[in-house]
C-alpha cells in the first residue's frame, strides 16, 4: 500500500481532475494512515488547482472524503474554495450529492456557510420527490447540526410532507436522525409527523443501535411529545439488552431524557442505567456528569447515595471543565438529593469565582450551595459583584438569592443594596399571584434571618421603607402558608409525649405568637425550680427530608434555619429524628423505651 501511495505521489503533476478526486476518495476509504495523510495534503493542493474542472459528484465526494480522513491542518481555506466551486454547479447536483455535501459540512462544523446552505436548499426543493430516506435524514440532521434555522423552516416542512407516506422505508438510523433533528431544530407543528414516525420506528426498534436509542428518547423528551409512553417503554426494553454497549454520552442522554419525560414506568429502568453508568464514570465528561446528577435530582432518586458519591468523586477531578451551567445544575441537584460532601461543595464554590455566571446560574448556585452548608464567604461576596451588574436581574433571581443567603446565614455588604433598592423596585407591579407570593415569602425568610441574628442596622429596621416592604412580604408568606400534614411518626411522638408527667398540655401543630410558624409539637413546661421560668418547648419531629441523605445525622440548611427562627421566638427546639431505622425513635418500638427517650431529651433543657 505504501509503495502504491508513493507512486501516486510522483504522478500528481500529470493526473486530471477526475483522477485527483478519485484518489482523494480512495485514500479516505483506506483510512487515516500516516502515509495516506502525508500524501493527502499534496492531493488537496493538486485538487485546488483543478476545482473548476470538478463535476458535481467529484465535488461532493471530495468534501465527504475530508470527513472520512479525519482532522487535517489548514483545510478550511480549501473547503471555502471547494464550496465556491460547488455553488456554481449546484443545479447539477443529484439528491445524494446535495445531502452528502450538507452532511459533510455539518460533520466538519464548517463556519459561515449559511448563504451556501440557503442556495443549496433552493436547488433541493426542486428535487424533493427524488430524495430517498437516507438523503432526507442526512439533510435534516445536517441542518440541525449546523443550527441553521433562518430560511430553512419552510424547506423542512416541505421535506416532511414529501416523505411522511414513505416512513416505512426509513431504516433505524434514518428514523433516529430525523426525530433528533426535529427536536434540535425545534421545528413547529410536528406532532402528527412524529406520531407516524414512531409508528414506523416501533417495528424496527430491535435494529436500533445504542446511539439511535439514546438520541430518539432524548428527542422525545426535548420535544415533550405527548402520548409516547408505550413507545418509550418498548424502546427501554430494547435498550436494556444493549446497555453494556452504551457510551457515556448515550447513558447520560438517556437518563436526562427520562428525567424530562417524568413517566412513572421509567423509574425501574433508571437503576439499571445507573449500574451501567457506574462502570463508565471515568469516561464521563463534565457535561455528562452534570446532566446525570441533574436528572437524579429531577427524578428525586434518593436511594442512590453510593452512585452519587462515586459520581462526585469523578466530577471533582473534572471541575475545571465545568461551565457555569454545569456548576449551577450540579449544586442544585446535590441539594435536591441532600447529598453532602464538604470538599466538593467548597471546590464548586471556588470554581464559580472564575466563571462568568448568568442570573439563573448565580441564583441556582446560591440556593444549592447554601442548602448543602457552604460557608465560603468569598463565594457569597463575589456573587453580588456579578448580580448587581446584571440588567436582566428579575424578582425570581433576587428572591432565590435571598432564600439562599437566609439558609446560609450570610449577609454580605451587597445584600443591603439588593434588599433596600432592588427588591422594592421589583415589587412595584400591582396585584399578586401565587408565584409572586412564593417569591416574596423567600425574601421574608431572609428578613427573618437577619432579624434573628441581629444583622440589620437599627436605622434600616426602623425605617418606613423597610417596614412597608416587610409587611408586604409577611402577608405573602401567610398567603402561601399551607395546612400542615401530620405524619404517622409525628402523631406517634405526640401521643407518647402527652402521656409523660407534666406534658398533657402538648399541642400538635402549635402556631407561634406571630402566626408565622407551626411548631410540630408545642409545650410549655413548668420551671424546674422556684427561681426558674417556664420553658417553651418546640419538639420538631424531623423526618429524613430534614437531614442529608448520605449523612443522616446532619441537618439540611433549611432545617437549621427553621430551628434558628423558632429559637428567636423564644422556643427551645428539641429534634426527634424519625423515619430512619438507625434513629433512636425507630429502634425503640415499645412505649416504655420511647417514653424514656423523650424524657431524656426534655431533661437536657433543665
């Protein structure tokens, strides 16, 4: 082979355009061997001198060959000249040549090609009836990959109309590429077409490769396509038999899709996906790690501590590659999963300092990291510098940040400006809504934390502006207050407590005097001595959701804040952890043991 290639090299000055094109294609088919790559560059130089003599097939084959041979240096200028030559001969291109040219441009990610593409599709429109299934799927896939939407929407609609009665002729790859492209392009009014496509795909699912399975379910999730549950179940059944062959990207995309679809029947498959993903975690890149943990948070998969610990370990090594959204989504997901890792949390906070963060990313990071117990003051200080400079700062982001600061117990200098200047301006619209009440309730949470910790200056706290704002936020808080749900464990603790000496006055779900909080069990205990005072006991029946899932003894940031605010209202808080088999309450199953346990807790107050 090497001798043949060397012989070709000596004949380059004497061969015509067709021979140059054929040689380029042949070497590309052979593959990216060192000897072929060295001659390939010289072939391109020869081709450049003869491009005006290339016919449509030779032009299309040459650009496809550039994809097959793999990355080569200094080919951009050649491709520009090749496309310029092709532009003058587009009317001669056959449908396969049109589709293959677009496909190759997309594979190479050729920049600044929109004008050429528009001219190409004008020619393609006249030949749509001659496009075969592969031509169609390659063309739509290429438009999606190139992300060219302007001036192409009508063409895509025409193409779909032309082929919808021929979908049974599409193979697995054609079907998968087409639905993926429609999702990527966000093409409108495709529900009826996709229903027909899924009907055609249903019979061919066993022939789908892992990439085709993953891209199809990803597309359905991105499109939020209705009535796809039965098809997705069949797809997952096929995927289960092929999970061992799924790449890291395919595993990540699939679990992301299942989180978006939120179909209850998909949950059992998630565990199998995670088993396959665990073996390949070292191969996951930053985006795949972030998407996977985001999906678990969205699905509420709380029995995955072992997997999440391994994912965090893999992510720690790749944090420098995480972009702002990856950092924000990961911190949010870990907070939702209540998975605590001190080192990783601090690393996220430090890496966030080096990123240009959008408003959503900033608020998500503050919410997530605060809930996980992050106390990196440098992080909270830097948030304000970026936040206050953003013209698109809205009420939701501001209130989310306030809630995060409340949970973290932080009051950086910039927060005063956010509270006294920005929040009142954002509250100006007349009228209320459930969403606005929820957001203003978050801001009120922050005010309560500041007051409880004595972090507000007396000038601000006594000002009319603050009092008016506080009152509106307080009312919003009360308007979103829901009727407490008393769990079985809650009732069991209450029944045992009120039978203890001096505890018959215990009240289940007792309101604080200001009406802001409902204490799980409120009780006023007589003084322990003649000089003592009445002890107001707030017994909090804390279920697993009030603790970190991987550290059951560690309260979440929200739980610690709640206890702080109850204590600020004169209540002594006692936590009774329940719901976890390792807690004292769950281990003690008889009345006597549980009574003794509660008495021992109460004795600590005196």
